[in-house]
């Protein structure tokens, strides 16, 4: 198994919109890197709140997940360039980029050091072969202070691992439940 280089990513992986590596003064970097691609966080966020809007005690249950546990924020609609994640909380968000993973590639996503050094952790499960869509990201604020996340700027790096052999069954073959997601998607159980 090998990691794809910048030239291979450009040639083999569909990323829309695609950005070349560039110095962007005053912005958190994004775009193609030597052995990865830094995705941007979009403008739509769902920020976790410990109390559901309907009242009562909240329980986080992946089999019965409620949208009531979130406050939705769209920075574009507010004319803002960032969102604030409360202390010891998290937000779900989507990438700006639409990704199409080749059949012989597995993608691992890791957070950017700029945010990690501020106590913000990005969590994403691997993107399986032939997965397509905008990536739903989870950003955890591990600090006791509110934290800013800047929309339309870099948030995480995708690392593309090319398999020695093509898989027998891809994510598309099994009609994965998160296939072709067009944006921020909450947990699903089939």
C-alpha cells in the first residue's frame, strides 16, 4: 500500500472545487499538499447542545439520534466568517469539497495542526473505495473555553492510500448509507 503524491492526487481523485497549493496570508491553509489534500470546512454547522429543545434529559444514542440536540448555524446567512464551538462540546459540519474516491484507494482524514494546537480535534471515519460526497466532519472542542472555527478555510487533511489490489466490494457496490451525501449528514442506522 502506498500514499498518493500530489501529482497522483491531481490525476486520480476527483475533488470539486480543486485548489492547488498556495500561500494564503491570514488564512488557514487548504488545497493540494505533497502527499494529501487539505479540505475546507463549509459554512453550515450543527453545534451540540446538552439539552434538547423539547426539554427533558438528553441521551446521545446513535440508533435514535435527534436533530434536537443541535443548534444549526449558517455563517454565510449570518454574514460571519466563523462559528464558535462551546467548551467541551462539538460541532458537525461539511466540507466545501465534493470527493470521489477511486476503487483502489482508501482515504484517511486527520486534523490540521493549527487547530490541534488549539485543542480542537477533527474526527472522520475512513472514506472507503468509491465513496462519493461532501464529507461530514466532527470537530471537538476539548478546551474549557469557547473556540472559533473559520468557515471556508482549511480544517483537515485527506491522505489517500492506494491498495496493492482492487477490493472485491466497494462502498458503492454495497450502496452505503452515506453515499452521495450532499452535505452535513446526521448518524443513520439501517
